C-alpha cells in the first residue's frame, strides 16, 4: 500500500480503534458493575454466606443480652475493639483476645492472642498452647462472658489429635430398665446434611478423664431415683403392653390433657439455644441447696492478668434453675394430675429428688417419636426426616409430679393403655380429635398452630447443620434469616 | 415466569460477555491487518492478525471457563498483552527488530504460567512448606545480582546464566506476595518483616529503586489491609519518606532523575532527553493520536519497555491512553473485590498483595511517563517488552485468578446448601 494511502487509512482508522476501545472499556465496566451488583444481591439473599456459625451469648456482664448471636466468620479475631471480626465488648475481654480459624475437618480452632486466656468445656488455653478446637455446642468462657458455638456447617467434625473419633450413641432410656428393647444406636452421617443431634446423645468417643472440663460437661447417666424408676417403668410398661398394631383399636379417652399442651415446651432456656450437648442430668442425692448457679473456679486468675479463665459452671452439681421451673407447672398439668396435694415450694425443694424438666429439643424428639406410632392408629405413614427418626426416650410424657408429695397416689392411676382401657365401649378406629393421646406429627405442627412461637421452620430449635438457610424460595429464606438474626429489622 | 426471566438474564449476560471478547478480536484483527498492508503484504502481520484473536477467544471463553477463572480479568489481561504485542510489532516495522514476535512468545509462556498458578492456588491447601521453599529461593535470588549481577542503566539487577538474562527482582515479586500474605495471616511478624528487610536491602544495593518502591508500597498496603493499624502504617510511610530523602542524597542518578522530573528542558540533551521526548510524543498525538504505524516512536529511548505507554498515547491518542488506564483501574477494582470476598485471610491478603503490586507498578510507571512523579525504570504490566516482566505479571494474575476461582467455589457451595441453584456466583 502506498504510504500516502496508508496514512489516510491509518488516520481514518484512529476513530475506528477509538470506538472499539471505548466499547471494550464500556463492556468491561458493565461486566464488572453487573457482577458486583449480582454478588451483592446474592449475599443479601444468603446472609449466612461467609459465616461458619455464631456464638450465642449465654451469660455476659456487658451490653450483650442472653441469647444474642455473634456471627463467626471462617477466620478472624475476637476482642473488644470494633475492628475485630467478633466484637465482644465486655469486661475481661482484651482488645484482641482470640484468633480463630475454621477447619472443615476439625472445627473452629481458637488461639489466644498474646497473654490472654480463655476456656472451653474441653479445657483451658493455658493447657493447650496449640489451640483449642470448638465444635457445635462448645461453650467458650472468655472474660466474663459465656458463649456457646452454634455452627451452620461442619457439624460433625473430626476430633482433635489425641482423641478418638466421636461415635454418638444414645443414652439408654430409663425405660429400658423395665424391659424395653435396647434402642439401636443411631448412626449420624458425616457431612453438612447431618441431622440435628438430639440432646439425649453424647459423644461416646470423647471419654474425657474424670475431673476434666469435658468430662464434667457431659456427665454419665445419673442413677434414677427409686421413685422415678418405678413410675417410669410403669408408664413405659403400659405403653409397651398397648403398643397398637394395624387394625387394633385404641382408646379414645385421654387421661392426660389436651393435645395442645406439651410438657417441656413452656420454657425456652438459653442453655438450649444449641442442641447437641446433653443437658446436665440431675443426680439423685444432690440436694437442691441454693437458688443460684453453682460455679467452680477452674483456673486461678493471676493478679493483673487480663481475662483469666472464667469460672466454669459445674453441670454435675444441681442448680436451682430446674427447681424454679418445676415450681410453676403448666396449668394443664395441674388439671390432669390426680389427687396429690401440692406441697409448699420450700418443702418441695428441700428433700425431694428433682427431675429436671425435659428440654425443648428433647421434647421435640420425643414428640416426634411418639408420633411415629400414629400410623398404626389409622394414619397414613409418611416418610419423615432422619432427625425425626432418632430413637426417643420413653419417659417423655412423665413430667407433672415434680412438686407432689404423695407419690403413692400416682400408683393408683390406671395406665393409659391398659387392656381395660382399650375395651371401653367408646373405643373405635376413628378417635376424637381432642382425645388423641399422641402428639401430631412434627410436619403438622405448624398447620395446627402448635408451638408457633417456639419452633424454627425446620421443626427444631437448632440450626440445620447443612446451613441455616434451607428453603427453595430465596425470598422466604431471606425473610427468615432477617427475622432470625435481626428480629425483623433491616440489615 | 421468574425462572424464564432469570434464564433470559443469564443469556443476555453471557451474550454481553462474549461481546467484549468479539470486540477485542475485531480490534486486533483490524489493527494487525492494517499493519500487514502498510508496506506490501506482511505475512508476520497476517499471522498475528489471525493468531491473536484466536488466543483471546480460546483463553477467555474456553480455558477460563474450564479453570473457573475470572473471565473479565482474563479478557482485560489478554487485551493488554495483545496491545503490547501490537505496539512492539508496530515499532518493529520502523526499527527493524522482531520484538513483537518475541513478545508473542512471552505472552504464550505467560499464559501457561498463569494457568499453572491458578492450579497451584486451587490445589495447594497447606502452604507451610511451599512458602518455606519459596522463602529460601527468594532470598537466594534477590541476593544473587549483588554477587554476580551485571549493571545495566545504573542498576545491577540482571544476571546472565547460559545465554539467558534474568531479572530476579521480577521473580521475587511473585514470591513476595505469597510469603508476605502467608506470614501475615499466620501472624508471624518477624518472619515477613525480616524477609522484606532483606529484599529492600538487596534492592538498595542493586540500586534498583523503582522495584524497591513497588515492594515497599505494596507491603505497606498489605500491612494496613492486614492489621488496620493506621499509626504503624503512617510510621512506615514516614520511614519511607526518610529513606527517599536519604536515597536522594546518597545516589547521584536519583538526583538526576529528580532534576529531570522537575524541569526536563533544563538538561534536554542529557538527563532530560527521555522525558522531554515522551512529553513531545504525547502532546503531538492529541486526543486521537497520529495513527497506527505512524509517528516517531523510536525517538524515545526505551520506547519498548519503560515508555511504551507514551507510544500508545502517540499512536492511538490521549483518549485511548485514558481508556487503557481505566482498564488497569478495573483490574485493581476487581482484585480488591476478590480480596474482600475471600473466606480466609491468606487468600484475601494474597489477592490484595497481587492487586497492590500490579497497581503500584502501573501507577509508578504511568505517573513517571506523564511527569506526575520522578521516573523510575520499571515496566508497564502486561504491555512492556520483557520475558521476566511478562511472566511475573502473568503469575501474579494467575494467583489472583486462583483466589477468584476459590471464591466462586465457596459461593457455589453456599448457593447449593441454601438450595439457591438459580443464583449464579459473581466473583
């Protein structure tokens, strides 16, 4: 091409190249801006994205209230300053107190920063310079705060080095003593889709030595009182004798209460914010001696040292909280509780062995298990989630006589499913709705208006291990997340 | 209805993404075709006119999708690399070299390095031993020019081994990002601090002040991103100012460069010639340039390395130069976005280190060419001629792409466990 023509073409092509360059910049910027918006929108719909769980405040002297949740990212620091990933503005907490990092296989690894200390129910940071691992349900004592970890994912994790794998086996139900077949261990699948652990389960592999934090945190099955053994055995035996089969008639008279009253659901204890660690069992001989939580100092606090280990509550000792709970039983209980005269509260708490009220998660599990019997009474069996198939203890409906003194009067009450009861003339295969002795299935609770103020959408009080968001409708997910974490407020 | 709308949005998004690639392909095909027709038929130009668009399409659309890399980053980096090949090929026709073809080889090798780095980041989960090995190699490499280096243009930062020339500071730049990110995330202050001090000391001994400036500013940015400590960051800035004053009084060529920056016309035929020619080229081009293949780019010393941005402005115009800077800005913004959205501090710091290194290098060289700051001898990322520079920049982008792909995996996992399959992760 001649130089003159090339010069003309090149001069004309300047605008062509400028136009193309403008288009390239424009498309690039639009691409960048669009994906930024898309990511922001996606994160708005997934408020838990980037978080592995949350610390639920169980006890704090600072501005945090019981039940407040602090989101836990994959990695970061916990401290008092605002630029920490978890800001814990409470006394005894250093500006930067703990460095944590999430390991999908082992849990949340926590290391103290500088000379700070903290404790978990597995031990103290002073004793574990390599760091402490926290899993779902682990309690963290830092400064004056007691936090409990509630994980969104990675619920089942491998144990720390030196410990055996956590094989969860159910605590034998007390009803087994009365001749019930032993409950088979429920295998909990590994992975984020693992079902929520029932409170009646304990990690058998973590057989911590006696006297350690972990050993005290998960006590062995306490011996049942003679009274409890007798009553539970009778009740369980009654159920076994009358366990219905297909086509068998069932009783219609409900000797207990309205189906809309479920024991164990009247109280939402902050201790039950996380399921997975068993509720401390009350020992038989422990006297209800005080109206305050019994604590034991576990690590000496050096003078001038910032935030030594907070006193760890000794769960093996009896606390007054269940006693206070039992002093005010639900109204329905008193209606259906036969004869015995109520004792004054002082005498009731003085000498009688106290059975703690079932926790919320326990009651859910038990109610689900009791609902398993429903198909035999004319209902169509439907597949249920694995969490609902967990074996339940057989003592779930035994609650009401905590404050009663005349225990023998209970012996005279006919068992609910005795053959005599089944032969009553009003018995038929179409039981009256109000007299239905079993709780409806968990998937029907919401439609029937049961526990609306207590249950999550998944029918439990715990986060789904596979993520706190489990809806196919993203708008519903977002609203639920907002409601759960921000109490209905905006972000 | 909602699903159909989302599907339409996805189709439109993919169409717009491909439009960017198509426009880039058209740009380079027409540019190389124009150069092919300049003086008869040039088969080399025609080969480049076909090859460059094919490389852009394959790497941006196919390979990036296969490796889950960031396609936007890939498209912009491809454009800048191809722009460097185009500018070098343009000047080759005038000066009689073959740097364009050589740069094409560097570009291809850089793509391989980039994809290796993506896989490196995606595969390695435990960085302890890789980082230790990198640390030992980096210390050896950065000290090597002090011992056996050859002085070029006042800086003793090149080594020659078996006929190959190598600039170790460019290689250490990649490992610097990894090492600093790892030890900062591990909260091991002294390890990274001592390593940085060794690097800075070696660069000062080599009198490679431009690279030292890039290292230091990137480390300072990284330290602030890691700690958020304003006081210590300001203290580091004050220390750097003191070191700059000391360097001004200690090195003669620093004084010359500052003098040339203040008034290039005062010593036009000697120290100010480079900068004066650069300013003349940019000013004479105007907004739209003198035309591709025209002008006098070879009048500027080192037009193919340090001053290639002046050549771009001369041939395509100042607007085109501004657009080029916008593309660099998008790379930096994208890198920061990737760094922010990481789940682990190491990956976040790594993305931030890469962004800081590339951003500071771009700012220092473009600011020097435009007479905003005193000129230092470093290359324009992805565009300047040089194998080591190209490989190191592509390796840095590969690290950034690897972090981005990890981010995409994490978001995909979140979307899956929340049953939000329709939601497409963005970055």
